[in-house]
C-alpha cells in the first residue's frame, strides 16, 4: 500500500490509486445494489406478467364460455323461433281446418235440415195420398163399387168386384162399362183438385193444388198364354195387358174432359198407361201352371204424388225445426 503523504499544513493526501479504488468499490457496491434491485424488479415484473397472462387466460376462458353460452342462446333462440313459426303455421292450418269444419258443419246442418224438410214433405204427401185414396174409396162405395186400396203403395185396384175383362179380351161388356164410367165420374169430381190448375167449379182446397204428379193406368193378365186366333190380335200377355190399359184410358180419361186436361207441375199429362202382362199377379194368386184367374185380369191405378219443391221444404223446415 502506498504510503500516506502529508501536506504542509499537516494533512495527508490520498493517492490517486486509492481514490480510484474507493470509487470502484463504491461503484461495485452501487452496481450490486442496482443489479439486485433490477433482478427484484424483473422478478416482480415477471410475476406480474404471469399474473397478467393468467388473468388474460381467465378472461379469454370466460369470454369463450360467454361466446359458447351466447351461441347456445342463439341456437335456443333460433330453435324457439322455428318452433314458434311452426306453432304459428300449425295454428294457421288449424284455423283453416276449423273454418273448413265449420263450413262443412254448416253445410251438414243445412243438408240435414233440408233432408228433414224433404222427408216432412214426403210424409205430408203420403198423408195427402192416403186421404185422397180414402176419399175415392168412400165415394165409390156410395155408388155401390168396391175397390181394393193399397194405401202404402198408393194403388187402387179395379178387380173382379168392380170390372172384369174376359179371358183373352181387352174390352168390357156394358155392365162393366157402366161401372168404369162411374169410376171416371168419381175421379173427375176429386182428382182435378190435385192438378196444377184447379177447376174453379169444384171448390178445391188450396193445399191440394199440384199435389198429384202421375196416375198410371196399369193393365194386367192371368198367366194363360196367348194362343190360336188370339195371336192375330195380341203377340203375348204383355201386349194384351197394354191393350186393356189403353182401353181403360180411352173410356175413362179421353171421354172425360176434366181428367183429360189434368196436368202436373211440369205441365205434363197426369194420366199414362203401362202393361205388365202376367208379371205382377195379385198376392196369393201366383200360379205355376196356366190358370184363368179373374183376380189377375185387372186394372190398377197407381197414384204418384209430386215431390216436395224447395218452397215446400222451406215451409216444412219453418214448421219443424226446434
């Protein structure tokens, strides 16, 4: 170590090397302190950086979870919107279906009511026909004529107790012609009131106007075949039965003005003819062998009433709904 040197005033002067050594030492101490502080600061900064990164990671994780939840929420929202749209669509379809059902129900009610009215009209017509046949029957009885009435089918039968056609013939003798004329007179007093145009001189009831649609004069025969000379007149029993119906029509209708002029609502003649041969024997008089049965040599009058009109149906509805 360098020796101390003293000044004139008795103090000593440090050597340059000592001063430099001292400064270096101080510098080293300061550098060491600085390095320690720097390392401490670095550690603290690294710790904070790690904490910061951890917080960022947590935030990112939370953000990812929030995004996932948002996506799930969006999916749920879309699903709910789809379900809501489907519900709205189903509701609209249900409303359309309900409207259709209500329309069909109204139509069914209308048709049911119309059917009820129509049936009421048919029942009324059936009752009117029964009353008509009863009137004809009782009036003919007053004139000494007995006829068979089938009220259910609306048929008046002129059997052997009223008129009788001889076997193989389509004409009547004078006795039966007089009876047929009686039938014509009775029908002329009653039936025109049931035509579309009621004669003013018969004092008809308004409710019977137009009720009668048709009267079929039906000819019938027994089941004895047409043979021999009769084949020159009639081809078969159907031909014979038609001739009997035509004969009756001419004597009963064509010779009576009131009956001849009768028309239904369609402005068609009410009377017409048909022949059934031996196809429709009287009940209990169907024979397997050819039999000359006077019960089957007959004329039937079949009464057909007019079907209910729309007005009649409405009247029936007005009176029967409840």
